[in-house]
């Protein structure tokens, strides 16, 4: 990638390896990540310099155990998330709020769709307060949906942009997630 080192994308056991980045990551989501940096400035994914974020790009079983210390390894579901498939990035904007970037991407959805972006996670799942700058992240992935525009996803549901906007006018989605 132009703006990110491999160890900002890879689970730490893969090191800072371009070889593993190429083997494990979808080139499309890497292009999307670079464009995000181009549009929104300073951005973090994994943060190997302080070890706070280790699982914001590719995830493996070590990630699952780290993120779910109380769960059984048999519950690791490779296909439930786009991260273990190397098709997702959790991008942490440092110069804008998560909500501002989220809205901006939805406003310019055709541009991002053309680049290969397919799904955004509803920010209800990724930030505790949309008004706090640099709180949380934007989950972007390139998992095909069969539709011709971006969609917004929660754990249980998927919404077109219009549906999401309609719901957001009424409720903060945490209630339905
Ligand atoms: Zn994510």
C-alpha cells in the first residue's frame, strides 16, 4: 500500500511482511484504504508502535482468542466476518470524526463503489459517541452483495443507504442490533 506498512494491516504474528500482505489481503480493500487516507488524511489501522490495535485488518485465530477471551475456539467463525478473509479494514480517522467520514462516504457512494468498496458497518457498532473526534473506526469491506451501491450492515441486518438514513432519523441503531 502507498500509505500503510504491512504490519498496520496484518495480525502481529505475520510481522511486517509484504509477502503475507499480498497472500492474505484482497488488493481491492487495500486500494480502498489508500483512497481513504488520500481523502481523510492521517489514519490509523493497526498500531504496531503502541500495540493497542492488532486486529483491524486481517484476523486469525489469535485475533479471535484476543478479542473473545471467554469464548471457545470452536466458536471461531471464519466466514462471519470479512476480516479473516482479508477483505476488511477498520480505519481510524485522526483528523475527522468517524461519523463525518461515514456520511461523506455514503454521500459519494458511487465513487467508492466503483473503487471496489461494498459494505460499511453502521457506526453504532464502531463508535461510542459520533461527536467525539477520532473515537472509534470506520469498518469498510469489499464483500460482494449483488447490489449496485454500497450497503450499511449491522450484526443481523443489512440496509440500503436510503433505508439506513430513514432509520437513523428515528433511532440510534444500537436498539436493533
Ligand atoms: Zn471491521
